[in-house]
């Protein structure tokens, strides 16, 4: 059975949700119909445009740029501070509504999710008809609009949802790639950041089709694994598995918002080492080991990407988590400035559960790591008694940038 995947994305979510809330409370003007933005306090590191109206876009205002720049472009601009608690409430209500169709939903951010529609497609005349019912129902019930992209995998569904906005349904099945996706500028390809686009243009690759038809070995030579991933994306390759909440084991993770954007791999690796130590410590305290590690990057323009891998065997060791996160980062990072980094573990098992060794473990045994396990346990006990900063690895003693963390 061919998968049918929906990508559902709220149109300018922060601004739309704010507009709906204001209208509900008696506002006479709809923020979506005037030049307006959602922007915040510079001291709270939110002095940038988080969302913009279509009229504001006509002035050249871009998401992620400083609010001061936006006002220079449009002096009459209306700016409203963000209300993240309200956004979460709107998001929760939206997800509850979508779950009335199917529980096979993977929420990837506060305003977007994937839906596996495969098993219930038979209830509707076509996937497009079903998407229209969902889209129109959201507008009528909640007062804001969404775009829905439809395809056989998550990548193409997301690309489709980014086509003409707002309040639209688009398809992008593999047989439609050459007509609908290949003519688009290379910068429209998901996860093709500014530095990647500049590199590709130097190789005379200007459209997604140019990349799709290029020699993947040449692309990999210049851009390593990230280039190969972009080439595969340009050819429509993507994962069709929607990770619903029911399918996910409760995980342990930690993320850090940087006070200044990280611009080098070395800076990112330093952050990952600290995050891995935190996550490893929490896993050991909970008596758990992880089979899955995922890594998250939020760029300076608020675009968020994540990548995950299965471990060869479950672990709670800092170095294993760190190594996995670094590998995932190297495969994913496109060179753009980084605002947030995160590590999350999933598919947890009890630490006492026996580990099945492979033939490679038996024939080529590694040096025992009992010393490192005891060292980690000793450090955990010291931190428990005297605080988490009582013991710090030498590699983390370098002066660095301030960070604000979030554990989950």
C-alpha cells in the first residue's frame, strides 16, 4: 500500500493565533490584514521578527531579521510581543482536532505536524478531498488557516505545503516532482540553507532540478554528507514513517538556546558535549539506557531540523551520546548560524536489561569500560550532593558563550 502522508502547517502561526485572540477579545483590526509582526524584547533575545503578515512581507520584511530593521522598512508597522503560553494552547487544541481523524500524528513544532493518512484514506473520495475537509474545518472552528501538503513521504509532503499560501492544499507525489519541484530555485529545497545555496550556485546549480540531475559524487566532494542528503531530497527521497506519540517511548533530552549564534562546528561540539553529559546523567539517575539518539538544530532564522539514529546497543554513557549527536550534526548542519542545539534520547530500556552481543562484539572485544562507568557514577554522586556544577570535565572549562537550557 502506497503511504499517504499529510504535512499540516499553520499559516504564519504566531501572528494568526494572536490575531484570532485579539478579535475574540473585541479588537477592531485584524493583524493579518495590515503590516504587522510578532516581535519581542531584545534583552530576552527575541528582538527579531518571529512572524509577519502578508502586507508586511510586501515591504521586504523577513522572519528572523531584527525588529529595528523591520521598522526602518515600514515605519507604520504594528508589532505585538509573543505569547508562548497562548500559542501552546492553540497548538494543543489544533492537535486534539486533528486526532479526531487519526492518532497517527507526528508533531514536529508548535505549528506543524505530519499525519499518516494511509489507513483511513478509504473513507474519503480522495486524499485531496480529505485535506480540504480538514483545512476548512480548522478555519471554521478556530478562525486561522493552514496549508496541507500531500505525498507519499514526509519530505515531499512538507515541500508541497510550502507551495502557494495561505489556506491551500497541494500535492507533490513522485510523478509530479519534475513538473512541480524541479523548476523551483535551489533555495526552496528543504534544508538548503544560505551557505549551501552559495556553494551549489558556484557549481552552476540554480534550481532543484539542476541538483537532482547533477553527479552526486561531485556534490558530495564539495559538501560532504549534507550535499548527498540534499541531492537525495532533490530526487524526492524521504522517510514515510510518521512517529506518532503512541509509537514513541518516553524519552529524556536537553536543549540549549545560545545567547549568541554558534557559527563553527567546534562551538557546536562543545555544546553537545555539555548536553550529552546532562542527558547521560539523567538517564543513569532514572536507571535507563537509550536505543535512539536524535539531534536538533534551530537556525538563526528559526528553521528547525532534526536527525536521529539507532544505537548499536542501548547506552547511557556520555561519550556514546556525544559521539552520536556529533555524527548526526555533521550529516545535517548546512553551515548557517545556530540559535539552539538539542539532544534527545528515545526507545528507553531498563539499565539492568541484558544486552545481546553481536558476533563482532564477540570476535573483536573492546576494552572494558567499567572504569568509565564507575567514574560517571562517582561524578553523578558528587553532583547530587554538591550541585551539578561541582564537577566539570576539563574540556568544558574553556570560556564559552552563555546558554539557556531546557530539559524534557
